[in-house]
C-alpha cells in the first residue's frame, strides 16, 4: 500500500529515515548471486556532554490538534502563535497510517494569510539502532513558511483514521544578532586540504547572496608575530603566468553516462533497478567548500548518538520537497537550522537526517554531525542508511525545474569525492540488500543501484522530484569529469612561517594537476575572492602582486565539463622594514678577563609590522640571531669596537644599525688608596700585578667617565669579603672565596648612566680569611 499523503501543490518529499548500527547486507559490483556478506560494524559516537549552546537562539513549539470525538475531520482554527518559519505535523506512532489530507495555512509577520497547503507524510521512521528510540514520532514533510506568527490546520477526509498525538511542530530558526527575517551571515569552511570557495561564481552561473569568507587563523609559531595593522579591501594584482610544455599525464577511462533508472516493485527474488554503466574508474575528486555546522548555527546540545560506518557505497540524491523554490538563498542557513530542529525535536531523530544539503544557488551545507568526509550514517533513506550518504537539494523539484547548473556541479563533486575516497566510480553500479522494510522493499531484498541514485530508487517516493531525477545521468557523467590532483608544488618569492607565507610584493605559485590538459578549460587566480587572472589550461604557475596586508590567494582549475577544484594559501604582503625600538647597548658581563678579551653583552630591540624574523650581526663577527633574541654575548678586545646589526622580517625587509663602543682596563695603580695595600706581581694578573690588603677598612677608589663597569679580583681559598660602593652608596657585598686560585675574575658588573662615576671597594676583614686581591677595573663608554 502506498502510505503517503499527496501534497496539494504537487511536491513529493524526501523520506527522512534514520540509520543506526544495522548490519546491511551487500553484494559486490555486478550482483553476485552468492551468499551475502555482512557490512562492517559501525562505530557509535555518544552525545557530546559539553556541547556549547548555539550562538543563534532558536525555538521549537507545538500546538495539539484534537481529533473530534466519534471521528470526522479535524480542524485547528486560525490562531496567533509564537514566531516560527517552518511548520510540520507529527503524531505519536511513526508506523501509523494517517488518512485524509493534512493541510496548514500560515500568517506572515506582515499579517497576510497563505492559502491552504497539503503536507505529504514523511517516511515511516528511521532504521537500525536509531530506529529503536521509543520516542520516535511519525510526521509530514515540514513546510517552509518564512517568518510567521499565525497558523491554522485541518485534516480533511480522515474519518476515524486520525493518529493519536496529532500536533503542529513550529520551528523558529532564530536570527543572527542584528539580522532580519531569520537570515544569518554564514561562513564557508573548506574540507581538509582545501580552501574557502571564492564568492564570485567563476562559471558565469547566476548566483545570489554570496557568503562571507572565514578569516584565516593567525600564525601560531614559536616566533613572535604581529598582525598587519590594516588589510586593504581591494587589491591590485597583476598576474603573470608561465605555460611550460605539459608533462606526460596519466590518461583515464572516459566515463559512460548511465541511463535513467526505471521504477521497480518489491520482489523477494530481487530487483534490478538500473542498467550497468561501462566505466568503473574511480574519480579522486576534491571535496568542495561547504558551510560548516558552526557557521549555519547547528544546535549541538540536542544531538544524540551518531553512528559511523566503514564506507560510502552509494550517494542518495534527495530534495527537501517542502513548499516551493521561492526562498532566498540568504535564508538557506535558517532553513537548515529549522530542518535540524524538526528532525530532532519533532521526529526525535538523533540529528538532522541528511549528510549534506545544497541550496538553489549551489551552496553546500554540512548536515549530520560526524565529519563531512566520514561515512556518517544518516536518516534519509529507510533501509539504506548504513554505508550510504544522503544529499538533499533544498526545494521542490516535483513542481520546479533545476534552474541553476551550480546545483548539479555541487552534487557531482560531492558524489565523486565521497565515492572516490572508497575507490568507487560515480558511474558504476552496486548490488545491495535492503537493511529493513520500507514501502518499496523488504528486509534483505536485493537491488542494483547506480552509485549516484535517486531516493525513489530505494523507496516508494517521488523524491528527488520529476524534474531533478532525470538529471541524475548528467550528474553521474559530470561526477566523472573532475579536476583531480590539483596541488601546490612550490611557491617562490616568499618566506614561510607556520602555515603563512610572507612577501615584499610578489609571489609565484606553481602547481601540479593529474587531469590531462585537454580536459582543462582554464585556471583562475583569486586574490581575496576577486578573480585577477585566468591562465590557460597549459599554465602551471602564476605570479601575483600583493598590496600590504593579509591575503587569500586561490588557484582554481576549471574542467571543460564545468567542474572545479582549488587550493589556496595565505600570503601577507609586507613591504615595510623592521624598526629599532630601543637601539643597541654594550654592557660588560661577568667572566674571566684578560688584556685581549673582555666578555660583553650586546642588547637588541626591534619589531616588525607583520612578522619579525631576527637579527644578522656582521661586526665584530658574524652571527645570526632568532626573532626572540634580546641580547648577544661576545668577547672583544679592549679599545674601540664597532657593532653592526641588521634587523630583518620574514618577508625579507631589513634595517641596519651600527654603534661604536670603547672598553678600557683601568689598573689598580690608578686607584686612590686608603690604608696600606701590597703590590703582588704575577703575569697572570690583568697588568702583571695586583693590589692585596687584609686589614679591615682598606679601600681603593676609581674615578672614571663611562656607562658600564666591571671589578676584577683574584679568588682563592683564603679570600675574604669586600664591600662595593658606587658614587658613595653601598650596592653590594662580595665573598671572593673559591675552591682554587682564579685570576682576573669579574664577579661584579654594573650598567650605569653615561657620565662621571666613582667606584670604591672596602676590605671587610673576614675572620680567618681577610685577604682581598684586586685585579683592577674595566670600564666602557
């Protein structure tokens, strides 16, 4: 029995049915009549216990529809409701067979009532583990009404066959803060290894409501980086390309367009629904850019357990089937949010039933949670969910034509990427077995399906509509005609830091591609989503000129059939040299001094507007310092020394600074003595001799002009303590004892303001070891 309600406006909706941990029986290509092989076990992912609340506030409300006592038609008079944009009807038992036409009409927020619209009954319910949920409800395909605040409902010709628990499910998808009409500014998120799709439609197809490009993440490297102060909104980017002779490429078997599927009736002996195409060559296509769940505002807090299978053998093509196709693509994200709420809160699915959705502008949306490139088990084709994927075009293609070729291109690329991952050709067939009963097949019935199949091939439904279903052969052929192997081979004129490239002005991108040149229409170069060049099919490199700031540079390949693939990089244009923030300074440091080598520290401080790379020292000797360097230790000869250092950024800009500093050894004989000091002669001392004193209160005082100073002593096992005074103020007490004799030890250094200073040492007469031996003073200007 065909258990459906006809939609008054002529639509036949996609069946939303769940898939769980069911072991679907499957046969290999060609329909082997031997024993079935059980599909691999699935992995069940529990709900996220810490899922963050959605950024967009949504609402789900219900209104009961009371069945009249004694049977007859039911009616819910016009009434005011809380705001909603999608309405569906559900009932308690998903296996119930409602009789009659379920109709609704809605009042827009502007106060205008719609005509009565008849809703089609949705599928009987999910299969597999998800189908065991005792709270599952049956329901209709929901209707997208747009922002509304009034509703009426009736069941006409139902007699006594109205199911229990009949109610209206009203979904308000909310709106972005400051938005209108339930719309939301969305962000396209690329799959792994891809980049955000340019907002300009490069094929010339009419598009509306382009999305906003997601900002690139800032570099996260160990080096300190600074975001450019401003990024220009437009970029003048002349592009030059090179067209070397194409390298030898691997040819692929040309796919044969599969014929349209024929309808089939259930049979325990098995049914062949499609003819077998001739090509079995997999297509390793790139998964296209898509609007992520976070971007369209998925509510992760309501998601239940999600199951993941081992592979995708067939891609089911659906249409959502509600209403008409007059919605705005600006509302697509709100429609997807509403479908999720209706599936989860209305029908009690684990999450939105479809794996992917496509709006009428060809924009792809991530559907059920679990990852766009994983074999997530959906709830879209009862009996055929495990090891399948489902993609739904938002709209009704029973009544409307497929007017935008971007839809077919998106469907084809998704199919090629999903099937190619598991080495299946999009133009081949597979014989499978139904995993559960539905309105067309019984559990275990065999059916041969195209790898890209319409929902009606697996269930008794008109989905994906009489105008989209005949386009499936063309979609299969288009899926086999993809740009493959497009990848960046090198980029010159830049320096890479983390995942970001830096250049003064230009960058040359070179790429490789496995698609034969004869199959390539052209390449396209985009800078910040603006097409700046269209290199010919034989080109394998292009040079872009970039203004200062952060840019997205995308290379896109266009197949002669119209399909595309792309890669992209983030390049920061930086023509500005680093700046010195505090200059350089030379300071004496502790260590062993002698007449030809004095240890000093050169302090450095510079920054860059984009990304600082470090320093290159050329004098007094060569050295390379990293971006985090703040100082450099070196030994120099007494006298005047020149220090030359170049600050450099990642883009290659440089700025050089140079200073000269003089170091002088001031012998102890030039110090003013207080009390008796004994001269000790030994060539190991700084000037071949030193001064020694043991009595408490003995002092040496040096007067000098400079900005840094170091006191050198001889340290012995018998050495005592000494007090240090700078410009009349005690600043330190040193213990000069050591395990063995050590000459010329600068154990005290001090950086001073440039000018005249006095440094004095005072013997403290330490008990048992009172002696202090002064090796002199070293000063720097």
